[in-house]
C-alpha cells in the first residue's frame, strides 16, 4: 500500500467512528447539562449506555489503525476465526445511532448453520477487522442511499446463505434506496467515484480489495422494487481450521 493510499484509506475508515463518537458525546453532554440545570436529589442521569457506545466506536477505530499498521508490515491479512453472523450483528450495533436517526427498519434473515456445531459452519478464516470494515461500509452506503426514500419506506434486509457444495457463505445487504443507474454501475468500484456531496468515493474500492484479499467476491444486483442489493461471497473455513484459529471478537475485546 502506497503512503497516499494508506492516508486515504485511514481518512475514509475513521470518518464513521469519529462521527458516531461525536454524536454520542453531544448527546451525553446535553443530558449532563440538563441534569445540572435541573438537579434531582440523589439521581444521576443514566449515562452508562452512551459511554459504552462511544467506547465501542473508539475501540473499532483503534483496531482499524492497528490492522493497517500490521498489514503494511506483514502484507498478509490475519487469519482468525470470524463468525460472519456475529460480525454482522456487531457492525449493526456500531451503526445503531444512524439506523435509528434515519428510521430504518431492519430485517435479518440469516441461514441456520449446517453440521453439528452451527458456529463452525458459518466461520470464515480471515481478518475480522477487515471484514468488519466491509460490512460497516456497505451498511453505511445503504443508509446513505435511503436518504431520498420516504421515511416509512426505509428498509434494510440482511440475509445469508450457505452453499455447502461450493464451500462458501454469501451475505446480502438489500436497501430501499435510490438504486444504481447504468452510469454508476460502470464506475461504482473505481476510486473517487462518488455521487455524494461529501463522499470520498473510495469505500467500495476498499471493500472490493479487502474481499479479494480473502479470495471472495463483492458485487451488486438491482432490486425488483426500489433500491439494490450488495452481495459478499467468502470461502468458509475448511475442515477443522475454524476450531484451531483464535476467535476474532473474543480475541479483540480488549484493545491491544
Ligand atoms: N447501496 C447503494 N445504493 C445506491 N448507490 C450506491 C450504494 N452504494 C454505493 N452507491 C454509489 O456508489 C458510490 C461510491 O460508493 P463509495 O465507494 O462507498 O463512496 P462514497 O460512499 O464516499 O460515495 C456512491 O457515491 C453511490 O453513488
Ligand atoms: Mg461509501
């Protein structure tokens, strides 16, 4: 990765958590000010949840910085046991505030695992932080695309399908946003293509590189109704590899 490319990637990837932390801190500040202006004897406003949300975002940002540093040294993505279902839930938590603010309805329909240990069946061997960046970027794009959608019709449908014969898992993220025209379709994955006033236009380019580093594929299809669907296909961990690898979210719960 060239220095310029690394700087652009960091700027793009840190924007989301920084924005989220700013929003959470603003909310906490407003609550504290209200509590100070109108003190209730013996009662503190409940701030724990907001503090936890901000901490989650800061840890996410720290992990991204750490992994980019690792990757520039090793040139290899890490191999950890990543449960994509857990990863999706975690990524949605990081976007909770945005989903709520935009009134997005969420439906999640994940494939049940196959085999005796369902957890193992949906595990991918790869770099959890990189794969989480992909999910967060795709979800963010979907939320952005729905800003033109009437409030009651903003919907995110998240699905997964396991193709045991091909040894792969496919995640789908369908939105009811503005959709993608022919122009966009041709340029979407190119760096610096953006239709947003403040977009950097490198999110999808980063996502595709990260998925290809994992021998996977990233593409989109138009929806029959409104919006479009992004698909991520990744090879499942083979044999007992998943069992031998460190678990992504567990291993990372303490910031290193
Ligand atoms: N879910 C989506 N629905 C409609 N258009 C999308 C979607 N995701 C991406 N796009 C289009 O692809 C462009 C490039 O996306 P991206 O590389 O993430 O950059 P950015 O989000 O900064 O614009 C967006 O500006 C938008 O026009
Ligand atoms: Mg984007």
